C-alpha cells in the first residue's frame, strides 16, 4: 500500500491528506503543534468570568473557487463552519472555534502531534522522517505542508531547484493580542480594520457559536509587527491595548485575561505556482505561500499537490 507522510496539519496539509485518502492512498500526518490548527489556531484562556476563547490566527475565510465552495457546504452541513456576516457579507468561520474545521479534516487520519520534523533521509526509494520518536518508519512519498521559511531548509538537501521557490518566498509577521475584559467595550460592530497600527481587531465572543466574557483579538499591521519583531511579548501587549482603547473611545474595562502571540511567518506572499512536486524522488510541498495568503489558497494548494501525486501513481500503474 502506497504510504504518504504529510508534515504539517494546517489547512494545506490536511487538504492534501483528504484528497490522497479519497484516492485510496494511506496517509500519516505529523505536526510539531499540540493539535491541528497551524495559522487557523484557537486558544482558551481561563478568567474569573469563565473561559475566554480566541481565534488568534486567521479570522475568517471567503470562497471563490467552486470546488472549495462544495467543501465549505460539507463543513456547514457537519456544523463545523458558519457564516459570520459581521466581518463581511461572504465571510465564514469555524464553529465553535476556527480550528474546529481542521479537527474535522484530521479525524479520518493517523495524526501525530508534538512531532517536530527536522529533516528527511532517503533509504533507496523510501523516506524516513528525522523526528524524535519516529525512527524505523519509511514512506513512499513525503509532503511538506509548512510555511516557505520552514520548507526551504528541508527541501534544500534533496532538491535545490524546488527549494529555490521556498527560499525566495517571504512571509510577513503579525503580533497578535488576545484580551478578555470584565465588561463589554463600547464598540457597536465589534470589528475594527486597517487603522494606523491595527490590521484587524474583533470581538471574538460575538462570533457564531461562541460565548464567554468580552474577548478581543487585536492584530498589528505587518509593518508595525516587523518593526517590533524581536521585542518581548510583555512589551507588545500595552501597545495593542492602547491602540484598541483609541479605537473604542478611551478607557478600557478591567482586563481579566490576556495572551500575546508572535506569528513570525504569518502572512505569505504567494508565488502562484500551486504546489511543488518532484516525481523522481516523490517529494513535494504545498501551502498558502504557493498560491496566496488565504485559507482557501492553502486548501487549493493541498489539493493541487494531491492531484499531482495521484497522477504520478496512475502513470506508474499503466
Ligand atoms: C494573523 C493572521 C491572520 C490571518 N487572517 C486570515 C484571514 O482572515 N483569512 C484567511 O483566509 N487567511 C488568513 N490568514 C492566512 C491563513 O491562516 C493561512 O493562509 C493558512 O492557515 C495557511 O495554512 P497552511 O496549511 O499553508 O500553513 P499553516 O497553517 O502554517 O500550517 C503549517 C503547519 O506546519 C506545522 N509545522 C511547521 N514546521 C514544522 C516542522 N518542522 N515539523 C512538523 N510540523 C511543522 C505547524 O505547526 C503548522 O501546523 C491569516 C494568517 C495569520 C497569521
């Protein structure tokens, strides 16, 4: 049975896994994180008013491609996604959290979390993942579904031509704050976008399927995030809160919980090539950075690579 190792349980990796699985191919998925999500991550913070939950990566997604629209209908039918018109008329979110969609996509597969893959080793025609605790298992093919900056060092040793695409792709950072308050903020729509410092801020507890205390996600612009990239998180929080206070009319209510996250490789540039695949050594890469910085693009890139792998296998079968 042909066996593919997918490294990365974000949208691209799980889309690739899904399409391979539907073609009858055995898939094992690995991720360094503690659960599925990647840049569609969600986090819970305990507060005196109960748990507050935040989507601290992607905020919502939109749909342009007809096949992705069909996939979204399936998520709606399974209750893991819902429209969020407060963000924009055609926006969707995961429910009850953004990462619910990825949990749903991951369910049919063998997924190993807390598995940091630091390299690959070739044994004849098969691959070994260099990853603590994963020795002695060999795969027919490997898919790298990681941001470009994390793909490049692994690809370089095995296919420098493919690696060049990743080496030239550059992501932009995002400093993101998650803040829970004792009282609601004075803001009617609960969505703030494109101010001098804030790229996006939203009242997360008002998204579909959420509850809990007043909770806001605040994401700084890429320019501001880059200028403060190496600052410590505890110095970033006050800036994000100050910017939120300005936009919501002055003094903020008492803060009852907070967390700060730096997305070093947050928003990809998008190279437009769809996916990378070397059929000779059965090594490929997918991810939003191979199309554009959106959830839909990550899904399309994963499917693009799966179709190329399936195409290669059917050529050998002829
Ligand atoms: C702040 C922010 C806001 C955004 N807002 C939106 C939005 O509103 N709408 C939208 O459509 N998109 C948005 N995006 C973009 C969207 O999140 C991404 O396009 C999409 O989630 C990328 O999916 P991916 O699978 O390509 O990569 P990722 O989600 O990054 O998945 C890569 C996975 O690989 C794992 N990994 C990395 N290195 C290793 C390793 N060595 N070994 C094992 N595992 C590894 C990571 O843990 C991660 O789970 C936003 C992104 C950010 C950061």
